[in-house]
């Protein structure tokens, strides 16, 4: 009887672990399939540019070359449509993909180009997102001083436009980099503010 209970417990634990490991893959596959299905439909170029960027986002960790292909198509589509929001989103995503494959110089170039377009078009949300991406780029390279400067810009813009999601992200990022460089009370203060927004 004890053996049977132990075997059942091991089976349930193994099955649960397997489901946990497979769920993100299934969710990502479902998201990718859904986005590809959308692309097979007739869409306005502005929508198409954003769907291509989202597809790049969904694939950037698992298939970065494929993601890059979709994002470049999204960038071309946005430029053709004269849609600056789409240009900013796709340039920023391209920079993030370059960062993920370790091409930091190309990542920074893409992010700075995105920031230029966002500034030119007074796209405050785009500016906030790009500043956050640049902060992540510097943080990954252990340049926390620069990272903090960009995360602070993100925080200020997020507060200005009332975007709590971006504000929470920037506060979390500030907390992480202040934990590296100090002062630790700043790291703690930003972590508590991010937590308060999250709950």
C-alpha cells in the first residue's frame, strides 16, 4: 500500500513538472500561431506592422533569426505606411533581439534610432519603452550608472503618461541596478514602490 501511494505521488509530481515545463512552450506556440494566422488575413499596414513586432517579440528568445525577419518586415511596413509608432516599436524590438544575441553595438544603434523617431513624433510611450530597453542593455553589460539614468527617464515618462505597467517595470529595474551600485536604501525603496504597484 505504501509503495502504491509513493508511486502515485511520484507520478503526480512528474506529471505536474512536465506540464509546467511544457506549458510555456504551448502558450508561446499558440501565440505565434495566432499571430501568424492574423498575418494571413488582409490587414491595414499599421496593424500589420504591430502584429509583426508582436510576432518578433514572441520568437526573440527561442528563434531570434526568425524574430528578426518578422521585425524587419514590420519596420519596412511601418515606414511604407508612414506610421512612426510602428517604426519605433519595430526598431526597439530589433534592438532587443540584437541584445539577446550579444550584438550590443547594433542593439544600441537600433534603440537610439527608435528613440530619435519617438522624440521627433512626441511619442512619450515609445520614448519610455526605448529608454527602458537602453537601460536593460547597459544593465546587462554591468554599466549600472548608465542603466539607472535610462531607467529614471523611463520612470519619469511613465509617470507623465500615467502608465503604471511601465512605471512598475522601471521601478523594478531601478531597484535591481541600485542593488548593484548602492545605495541599498534606494534599491529597497524602488522595490517597495514596484511591489505596491503590483498588488
